[in-house]
C-alpha cells in the first residue's frame, strides 16, 4: 500500500460527506437554548455552503492533515521494522530454499551495508534459472537441491551454472555453515503392473476404445509423478490409488517398483522413496507401455 497524499485524503473525506444524506436531517434541540450555536436551517446552510472558508471545509482539512500525519508516522514505523527484519532475518532451511530461486545467472553480487547482506544491483527475473529448489539439514550440512527448466522439462544445472550457483551461496550462507549443492538428472522409475480392465472401455493394448490416442493408466501414473512436490516422496500406495481411480480399471496387481539415481543400480521401492535429484521420470528404456500388461476382466 502506497502512502496517500493530503489531497487524496481530503477528497476521500469530501466524497464521504457528499454521500451522507443523513447530514441533511440533523436538527437542534429548541427545548435546551444554548445547547447549539445555530438552528436547523443555519446548520443546513453551513453544511451546504460553497464558500471556500465554510466551517465544514476547515474541519475537513484539519482532519485530513491529522490523518495524513498519522499515516506518515505508520509508514516511517513500517520502514524501521522492515530494516530491522532485513538485518536480523533467521536463516532457516526454508530461507535457503526460497533464496536459491533468487540466483541470477551471470550477475555479480554487491554488499549492501544498510541491510548487511549481498544483493544484486538490478533484480532480473529473466536471469533466475532455478525453477525448483529444496533444502534440508543432515550430517552437519545444509543440502540444497535445485533444478532448472530445459525444453520445458526439469533438468540439472550444467557445470558452469553449478559453479556460479555455488559461488552465490558461498557469499550468502551463514558463517560456518557447510553447503552441499545437489543438481543432477532425474531419478528413473521402472514400474511394472498387471491391469485388469473392463473390455467395454479399455482395449487390450491399454488405450481407450473411444479414443485410441489416450492411454489412461499411463496418464494417471504420469499425472501422479508430475504433481509430486520437488524433493517430495513417491509413495506406492498413492500411485496405486491413481491407477485404481481410472475409469475402466477393475483391479490391478503391482508386480515391481524400482528406482535408480545416476549410474547406480536399480533398487526396489518398498513403501516410498525420495529422489536423490529431487524429481522422478519414467525410465525411457523401460516405458509404462512396455512394462504394464492388460488382462480383460470377463
């Protein structure tokens, strides 16, 4: 909210006065002489006077000045509070997560002596390449996972971007805090199911009879993965629930569920799993279309 000018405040009061028809019904108590300085007619004339020095105008101006001074003091107070917050901001893991998104690739940081922190001279959102971030503590370090968008898909920072991002945190982190930057290709998922389907709705190859371009079970699984929070936990039961909600699916059997990070071997997912990279994709060499089998429920 911007600070209002004296003119804006005065005009607001004048508009309110003009809209208050009740003022025209004010009257004096003739039974108590001396209780008012004028009678009803005089009051009405005063309130509707077009004189530049009409008493109602003077009162409005005095009130407007008082409000203007009062609002000005609140803005001064707010500025002092904001400055204090900037100087004493607690650096929680949530702060590390959100601050990562302010990284501007290609820009240098300058020290702000008033706020006691490093800042960019010009904030440019077009240079902010971090699209997803997460931060957590473990083994005496603060781990920060990040990913960028590449061709509209999440991807790891390249070597140069990672070096710049690391330098960004070397300046911004609290003294004594050890930072571990994690940015890597998506963890792969290999999911194998047997689907028991209604042959009136789903074809034996898993496509919809009404629209062969749609594979509803594949779409349900991909939708669950896409809606996971960054660094969120992939849960087998929730993935199963997405499959079971598909129209035409009568039942299912989960044959296996595995994941791998980087060059590591595949390992089973027993209940749930958090991706080392922070995000999952279906293994392109082990697609859902290849691993999901369909059995008609007849």
